[in-house]
C-alpha cells in the first residue's frame, strides 16, 4: 500500500508547524505535543515522502525543495480538515489538549493566571498555558500565530489582528507613597507638577508621560523620574521617593491595596478626560484581548470566550473594591 494513503490530519499539522517555525520545540508548543512526538511524526513523514524534508542547521530546520512543493497542498488539505472540525466536530473541554501562549501587561498577568486557573483548567485540565509579561510590541508575532493572545489596555490596528474589549477604562488614579503631600492636596496640574512623574510604560510609544505633556501645555514644568515596565519596581520606587505615577488600571489599584507604603487618589473627571483624549491620539483606550486570524479551532474560540468573560468579571470585582 502506498504510504501516502495513511497520511493524516495530525501529521500534516506537524509538517506545517515545523515549516513555519523552523524549530521542533516551537512546533511542539503550538500543537500541544512533546518534542519527541514531533520527532517521531517527522520520521514518519520522511519515510512517507522518501525525502529528508528538513535539513537541520544551527539556526533550525531548513526546508528541502520537496517540502516547498508539498507545503501549499498540505495547507490546503489542513484548511479543509479545519472546516470539517469546526462545522461537525463536538468540542469537549475535558478531552481537549494543546498549548496557548498569552502575553499581558504586568498589571494584567495575575488576573489572566487567575482566569486560567479557576475558569479554564477546571473544565479543560489537559490544556497548557504559557503566560508572560508583555514588554514589547509583539503584534507581528500575534498575527503570525507565534502567540495566541495579548491582554492590554489599548486597542491596536494591524493586518490580521482582532480585538475584543472586556471592560472600559473609566477612573484614573494618582499613585504615590503613603502620606505623600499630593494625596492631601487639591488634584490640579499646578500641584501635580511639583513632583516628578514615574511612567509605567510597557511599549514606550509616548514621547513623554501624559501628565508631563498636560503640564507643558499649561507652561508648567514636571520632571520625569524615569520609566519602567515592571509594576513591582514602580511601587518600590514610589515608596522611596516623592515621585508620583498615573494609573488607569483597576488591577493596579487593587494591588496597591495590599501595599502598606503606597496609596492613591482618584483623578478629577475633568483632568481624567484630558488624559483620555491625549492617550487616544496614539491608541484607543480600553481593556482588550487581542488575537490573530491564524487559529480558528474550537479550543481556541472556547479559550478566547473564557478569557474575555473571566477578565470582565475580575475587572468588575476589582472596581468594586
């Protein structure tokens, strides 16, 4: 019997994943397999097509000419399998496997992990999750399928990118060390400008902090204390200085409630609205789950739904504290 007759859906997915990633471990992570499982499948594929298919180099796998010829047909077959899977297969969370990569702003990481632990793994214990702090603009990786979700408080535009808002950003807060003079003063730009601004900035896409810009528009001088993408570092720095920071995140405020040396005060609505307007000049403000167009599986859509609903609930609970 021709061995091609025994070619199956999973083998084709492994074939395409190795081709796209050039690394067996990355292909394994995407498919929720072990590296040894990918290696065994590659051996079967090589035997089936009577070709090495990939040549190992220090930088990873290099596709052979045979592989370049096969990939378009393999992708076409997988697309048809996926249509059958989406339209006719019954999704059972308890029996579903696979790995999902989620990157989130530091402030969101705990909430994401909580939703994964309490909402997702209780129903789908065989799923695996890699949740990491987002420290750079990785929307290209998201669009390419190298990661599954990004959780941020800004909207993004880009090819092959989608996003769903799980909550609005409403209240803004000034964070400072406990007993800081700013906490007992009227919250005006004049008073705020007396203290340096520490910016918690994950993307570093603003030329300077919002508060600093607003002060400059009023001919006020506000110094920049520095930038950090670490919430823990920011809180430590605030506790040891007279610097202040601006936060639009309820999870951050909830975290501050556990810190004896940090306090906060709500920004007046007029000033908060000015901050929102300035921020929207770069990106639409809101709390979003971003995802690409590459994964249309039932498991992916189920995880996405659980993640969005769970984060919406956690944001609401944090807002009520």
